[in-house]
């Protein structure tokens, strides 16, 4: 190759070599730097809303923490382990947890098994708000004793798909 051709090609070779050298000098943050920028984050607990989306069902013990967070579980499937507080009808009961948890109404479209107050049960169902005995009767086809539910009107409740004694 003549000197003349080499001089013409030399500038063309410098540009790609310079580009390769600059590729390692990126101004974008690396993964470790990104964590420092956005800070440490805590994972969401089950049932908590993340970016407006439900992050999943809850399965655990019915206690004051669950009762206090019940609005975050609205419409979510839950499985609760609790004690029978009071048997209201063949299709409804209340559950209780620790001393600080207010009782929670559990209603189902079918009869629950024979249970006793204080017995441990597992309840599967959807968390609902604003209990309305007439609306529940219409939706489930069950005829409840309306006067038994006067104190529960408008309250949170579990629309149960299963109530079992483990």
C-alpha cells in the first residue's frame, strides 16, 4: 500500500477506534448507582396496593392488624384463620381474633357446618363493605333473618365461599 493511500485511510480508522474507546464512558447509571438514586424500597405486604394494582390475596390469622387494614383488601380473596365469635344463623357467623380485633361478619350462600363458639375455623371468601341484608339475600338466594343483621348493616364482611373447621 502506498503512503498516499495510507494517509487517506488513516483518518477513517481513527474515528471507529475513538468510538470504541468512548463506549466504555457511558453517562447512564449502572444498576448499583440506580439503587442509590431511587433509594431503598420495602416490598409491599400482601393486599397492599402498589401503583393502583392489587398485589394479591391474603392468607393468615384474623387479628387487629388485618382488621385495621381491611379497606386495602376490599374485593380480594382472603383465607382467614380465626375463632367463631357468635353463630348468627345457619349461613352467618362472626369471627374474632386477638383481643384488639373487632368481630367480623361472615356470610355465605349455603349453610356452614355445625360449629361452636370459640372453635377455630378457616374462612375463604371475598372482603366486602357495606353489608346490606336485602342485597345479600337477593344475590345469594338465601333468606336470612333480617333483624339479626341490623347491627351489621353497612359494615365490612366476608362473602364466604367456604367455612371449615380444620
